[in-house]
């Protein structure tokens, strides 16, 4: 598991570059915010197809690790090429880099599921997401130093760091365990069928990623512009929030075992919905709060976010059999990309038109929808007659 977590640290560094550096860097290179955004969007749209294809092929071959290694190589090479001054190569590298990092989590999540012992998914996914977030936070501490030299330097340094951290993963051998774990799976479980539970979980995922993926990129600007601190301080605050989320993710396995997965997930989503709804309703009062009270709200948000990030992967994994992990994570990747793309556009427009308070209300609504459909996915329902018949043969 240590080798897998080393790979998670590498993913955290890569996402740190994507979240904190990529679009501002492309803006400076092309002198066009629209072009920078379109290049990243193109990479995300391609992922809609590559994620599901990789998941399907991974399930058929049971060689998730081979896809993970390939995607890591593509990601790190494209990140290195981003340091070029050739605009054509730069544009291609930006699209490939975005596509590969969003495709990577599909086989990576499926692999962790397949090597996890029964009852250990919450803990293992918690460690995976926790290490990713902590690595992203640590990256944020050094990004400013490298950027002070040049943007090109940042991509070279961090691509080397990501490559070094991922080396142990290339010596990880888990293929035999994956094959062994599939032995004894019922024939009907080998087929991937979109049933009511999967539909409800995917709608819940849409609401979750609409809110989470839609608002996170704007929170640094909110802290800077509306609360009134420097952009550097706002970035540091969001970095601390990422660290708190990472530490919380590491604790999620223990909390889930104590409180129960369903109760913990609903509680964490409720906290997120409550935080954004409260800030939206009492917006002016929130801006006048003592900084210490604001810090408590931020910690509460970060704590709940860390739990949701960790549990969310297990919840998606548990909707299908072990033989279909790649497919369900590929489908989830489509939902995640579409919901975030829609949310970034809509929430950005709302912020421009009427400020953050209305945008926060929409975010709270997305989390509320995630709660509703998650609860619906856990309710017992009559299985289709064909499944009953298949179980009797």
C-alpha cells in the first residue's frame, strides 16, 4: 500500500500544478484567458471518452496498473513540455496534460478497490485522498518560490518531483491479486447494467461535483475580494484548508467504522450544505464576523470536505461488483467532468451578475440534491425479475 500512496503523492503534486498554476501560466503565454480556458476544457471533454474506455479495457484485462503507469508517463512528459516556448507544442501539451490527469483517477481508483480487503475501502480511499490533498498543500508552499524564477521553472521542477515520487509505483506488483479477487464472482455480476441504484448515485455525484467542483476555484477570489485580504494571503488560507481536508481524509476510515458510512457521509454533506446556505442568507453578517469565527467556519468546511472526498470514492465503488470497477469509475468521471464544466460556467456568471451570496445558495442546493439522491440510492427496492432469475440458475 505504501507504493500506491507514493503514487497518490505524485498525483497530489500534479493536481497542485493544475489547480494553482496552469491557467494563469497559459494566460501569460497566449495573452488570452479564453484560449487558456478552452485548452483546459478541451482536455476535460476528451476525458469523457477516454475515462470510460480505459475503465472498460481495465475491467476486461484486469491490468489497471498498466494503464496507470502509461497515464503517469504521459502526464509527467506533457507537464515537462509545458515549459516550452513553442506555442503549438504548448497548446497540445496543455490538452494532453488535462486529459491524462482526469483519466488517471479511473484506473487508480479501480486498482485501490481491487487490492482492498473487505471492509477496508473507506480506510484505503481515505489514505489515498488524504495523501493527495497533503501533497497538493505542500506543493502550494513551493509553487511561489519556483514561479518567482519563471513559470517554465515551475513545470520542470514539479514534473521531476512527480516523476521521483511515482517511481515506487512502477515496482508495485498487484496483477495476481486482482485476478484472484475476481474468482467466484457470479456470472450476472460480470455484466455492467445501469440500475436504479447506479442512477441515483450518479445523480448524487452530479450534485456533489456541481457544488464542490464549481465553487472551489472561486473561493480564493472570494476570500481576497469580499473578505478583504491580499491574494497571497487568500491562497495561503486555501492551502491550509486543503491540508485540513487531507488530514481529515486520513481519519475517515476510523470515523466511518465508528459512526457508519451512510451516517457519516450524510452528516458531512449536510455540514457543507449548511455552511454555504448560512453564509448565503447571512452574507453581510458573515463578512463582519470576527476573523477567529471565520476560521472556525473554514475549518468546519474543510473537515466535512475531507470526509466527503474520501467516502465518495467508496460509495461509487460499492455500486457495482469487483469486476466492473473500471466501468463505474469511468461513468463517474463523465458525470464529474460534465457537472463541473456546467457549474464553473453557471456559478461564474452568477458571481459576475449578483455576487457570491446567490452563488453560495446554488452550491448549497447542489449539496442538498447530493444528500437526497444518496439517501434514495440506499433505500431497498425490488430488483428486476431478470436478476432474480439469474440468481437462481
